[in-house]
């Protein structure tokens, strides 16, 4: 098979931590007197922590020097960690565990490519640490999506050429990052948002037959 590896975003693909991010950012916004809504939260998908803070400050028309911004971001993260420290395997999204397990059984290499610095804790809490051959996250990469760094790092850790990787993403910035990396991208979610992806589906509907069809459409001999 041409494709040798699958790289997964974490939030919104493997687990749903978006609700915890929202609760923590909302708590911070309330503290700052900023009206932060669920609609605003849609702008934050796939965006790094500091870039997210900048968006929220922009919404509130506020500006802070870098040391204060760093303090605010750390406060949000402490609340977020408080929430995710109580996660359980029941919070793995439908189809994710089964699909990753099937890929491993067919000798695909699998990796995570996430902006989250809390990736190791989340994987530990849901019992998936040992399933991934490599993890590229906010602890090892520094450029936010749509920069391709996180996915290129994951491919490098796997020892697989970028063009032989398939990325699974739920955010438009992540789809753009995958395309910028020269990878095939499967959007997990709404076609209206993820229309730039090569294929859009739900992870619960993904299987090796779908991978084979993607291979026929986009693979190379």
C-alpha cells in the first residue's frame, strides 16, 4: 500500500476536550469582563493557546503586555488541567479506538499531531498512550497550525515520507496544515467547514475499506 502512516489530531478527533477548553476560556473571559460565547469558540479550533488568548482579548478589545498574557494563558491552562484530570476512557470519541486498533493490526504506523501541551495527560487518562507510535504536540513543536510543523514532525518521528501520510483533522486550520505538509487529509466533521480536505467523514464511519478507496484516488505507485 502506498500510504504507510495515519496522523490524528487529538481534540475533536480522538477525544472531545473542546468542552473543557471552552469552560476554561469562558472562566478566564468572565474574569476579564469579556463576553465570550460558543460561537466565538468556533474560531479557536486548531489554534495554539497564545493565539487563542489573542483572539479572546481582541473580542474584548483588551491588550496586555507579554508577561501578563503568559500569566493569563497559564491560569486558563491550570483550570483546563483541573477539568481533564478527571477524564475517563468513556470520553474517547465513537469509532476512534476501534479505527486506530484496526490500523495497527494492518501494520500502519499511527501518530498524534496536536497543538496541545496536555496530550500526554489526556492519552494517559483515556488509556491510549501505548497505541501511538509517535506523538508530536505542543511540547515538541512551536508553530501553530496552519503551519505544517506538527504534522511534518510526526511524520519524521515515524520515519515516513509526508506524501505517504494521511491526516485526520476536525479543524480548518488543521486541514490547511496537513495540505501545507503535502499530506492527504481526511476531515472529521462538517463538509461546509472542512471542504478543502480530500475526503470528509465521521471517524465512526472510517475503516480500512475507506482507506483503500482513498488509496485508489490519491495514492501513487
